[in-house]
């Protein structure tokens, strides 16, 4: 059975996956790049980077994935829906290399990019979006790529099988939090934590077999 997976979702100690306000100049708001410095230092991101624990976790992001689902606020800054030429942050060859479903209340025609990424824009429930992504994934797993709101909604709907969060030792105080409304979510998962010498903590949530979706 293909799995629905979250990888490399970086959160502050107080649970924020992005700061505020989000803008074209500051996609993560006042968080800047601090949530992802651990990842930028790895070989996953940069060929001259580290190859230790952080890299091993980061690399899992790409293996066995046949499609991604992301939210409108990951795809672009506020107001991107008003720009008919907006194609995402990532240039002509985005790093997804698979069908990528963008959840938005203002869908537009699909956009075929270089390197195997096609953006499909969907106004749909999480379950409907996942069904479309699973079909497009050709038997491989589906990654829920974020941001916080979309991950939270998919966890709330009981659709996430495996989730890798990276807790970064910063306190953001404001932004968009992953955990709001998910009281007791830990009960559905076997959870492991491992601290990296870099200072981040990798948390893996694996859905308990009895409650696999
Ligand atoms: N920390 C990390 O590792 C990480 C990872 C990925 C992204 N991010 C960051 O997280 C931020 C984005 O997160 P976010 O929580 O603000 O937003 P998000 O999850 O990216 O997107 C939420 C938006 O998507 C649309 N949407 C969500 N569900 C929908 C549905 N079922 N049907 C139709 N539309 C739906 C809505 O936008 P509309 O109503 O406007 O259409 C909603 O406001 C960005 O700053 C991004 O860079 C962080």
C-alpha cells in the first residue's frame, strides 16, 4: 500500500512551521531561513554539505515519492493567484519531479514544468486531493509538502501515515503552528525522537498499524 508521508517539516520549539507575515521578500516571514539552516548544511541541499545524521534524514524526502500535495501559501506569496505568470518559487525546473497538487480556492489550468513536475491546482477536500495524488503517483508514495495548514488538515483527517518533523531550537512566538486543533494526535502514532549534534531534534511519527488509513 502506498503511504502518505511528510518529510523535513521544520518547526520551532513552539510549533511554528513559518513566521509572519509571509511575503515575496520573506517567504517565511520573521523566521527568515532559521527553520532550515540544519538542512542547508547537508549534502541533500548542497553537494559540499555534511553527510551525517541530518543528511540521512533529509534524503528520505525524495525516495519512493510519486506525487506531492502542497498548500497555496507554499506555492507562492500572498496574492500569487492574481498573477497569471506565477509558476512557483522554484524556476523552470522545480525540485519535485512528479505531479504536484496545489490546494487553492482559486484553481487554474495545470502547468507543465521541466524535469517532470506538473502543477495541478485543486479546490478539494484532503481526502479528494489524496485520491487524485495517489492515482497520479503510479503506486508510489505521496508526500504532503506543507505548509503548516495543509499538514495539520491532513493529520486531522487521519490521512498521514508517516511524518518526519525537525524541531529547531528557536522560539518564533508567532506564525502558523502545526499542532493547533490536533489535541491527542500523538495517540495515533508511534513516535521516536533523536537529537542531532547540529542541535535539531528529528521526530518520526509512524501511524500505529491498527489505525493505518
Ligand atoms: N517549515 C517547513 O518545513 C515548511 C515546509 C513547507 C512550507 N513552509 C512554509 O509554510 C508557509 C505556508 O504555510 P501555511 O500554513 O501558511 O499555508 P499552506 O498550508 O501552504 O496553504 C494554506 C492555503 O492553501 C489553500 N488550501 C488549503 N487547503 C485547501 C483545500 N482543501 N482546498 C482549497 N484550498 C486549500 C488555502 O489558500 P487559498 O484560500 O488562498 O486558496 C489555504 O489558506 C510558507 O511560508 C512556506 O514557505 C514551511
